[in-house]
């Protein structure tokens, strides 16, 4: 099964590029976010490719004035993995891992624009992310992450928003994760799921900083790393499994304060507005990653940020997974730097240090 991608010298097996192994959960995904210095505007986008399911989906979300506007699209891809256009959303790779163009074409929902992402540093690969649910591989993927600057504009409700000086993060991940509709027969040995996840890319004028952490139910960390990249001197410091202290809001599962202690540095977070990852398809019951919607479908919905936590309490569990925009203080020796970033958080099941005991106790503020 030949496709246009086969004309590029990228093969790593005797198979055509359309063939990605035997596991139907294989995916290949773009993620972007961006925000202004005041924290009043936040946007995010994603595009996912699911070769075994013949599905490509994409989304663009804009959080402004107390609401999050979610533009969603899905298509049947017919094995053409280079056609990165899904409805009104298009990703154009201008220079790999350096410059990307994100295009949202005019549509009936009033959100469009052209945005250019430029890397602030060379991308780095996070540690291989392999997680099992007892006897079954749950996730096995690679993620290439880098911080970016944005230029361009967004047209929203017939008004033009100039995007200049915005910062953010992009990542490329690929591998295995649950996608599409569930299999007919589940592995009965797996029991209740457990997942503790923090992911915090940070932007400072002269530094790019990254931290992530995965714990098991007892609080034992199985995947974690911090990176401080000094852009001015082109020095990158890495530390495996640094210490962190997490505080939660009102005995909930929402992070109120995060402190990360590195060998020669310290990070302190002040939390701001929330972004609901379900806008990008994460855990959404209808627009979940890889779900089939026919040859082409475009959708749109709005999240009221004041009511979203109330909806979570009422059982809309797809609101559990969030990114929180944060102001961050970085201390290195006697020097203090100020920046921004996000604290992505998804906590499912027990986590002894946090006093999470059940599957979803303490889910709200």
C-alpha cells in the first residue's frame, strides 16, 4: 500500500510507511499551546494521526473572556499521513522542529487565523514513556518537546487579535496509547486504573525549563526529569527525578501550589486560569482521539470556565484533565527570574502521598 510519504527516505522497516505495526493503538500527534504575558489569552491546538483506524483529527481552542471555545474536526485519512489538513485546521511544517505554521480557515463558528511557531531551542526527547496496567501495555511513546514563540493573528467574532510576543510549547509524540473505541474484550487482570501525571513546560526570557512526573499509587516515581536550558550561554542542565512538593486546593485534586527543588535551582508556581484538555479531545466522550465520525465532520462547543468545575462535580469527568497557566519564579544561585508556563495535571486513582484513596475521590475544589 504505497502513499505519498513513501517518496521520502524515511522507511525503517521493509513495509511501506502506511504500515505501522500490528497494534491498532498506534498514533502520531502534534500539540501546541500559546499565551500572552498577561494570561488573558490562551490557545491550544492538536492534530492526531491514527493509521490503523483510518482517522485523522484536529482541534483548535481559544480561551478568552471567561470561556473556552473549542473547534473540532475529524476525517477519514485514507493512508495519506502527509495531508495535515482536517476540516478548517491545518498544520504546515515549514522547517522541521524549527518553524511551523498553524492555519485555521474561515468557518461558520467565528474562529480563524494564521499562526507561526518558532522554536526557542533544539527539541529534546523526554525519557521513553512506557506504562503498564498490570499485564497490558497502556502507553508506550516518545515525546519531542520544545518551547516556542508565536506571531500571527486570530480572527475571533469579527475582531482581530494580534499575536505577537506570545510564548508557548509544542510537542510531537508518537507510539501507543488508548485511542478510538474500546476493544470488545478488556483485560480482566487490570483492575481499577491509576495515573498520576504532572507536566510543566516553562518559558523565561533567558531560560526554557521542563519538568514532568509520573507516580504509582504508593507515590513511587517511575518517570521524571527536569531540564533547564540557558539560552544565552547554550547550556542545558538535566536532573533525573528531582524533589517536588504539591499542594492541592481545598482537599481536592486540583494543584494550588507546586515547588520543585533541583540541585542548583528552585521553582515556585502561582496558579492562574484553567484550560480544559477535553477541548483537544482528551477523554472527551464524543470527540475522543481517533473516534470515527465518517468521511469528514466539524464540531464546535463552548466551555463556561466558571461552571466547568461544577460540571465535573456532576459527573462530567472529561473535565478532570487540565492545564493551568502559571506565573513561575526560578531561582538559580542568587539570581531570580520570572516566567510563565503550564501545569498539566491528570490524577486518576489512588496516590498515597496526596491522600487520594479511591478512583476519583476529591475530584473538585
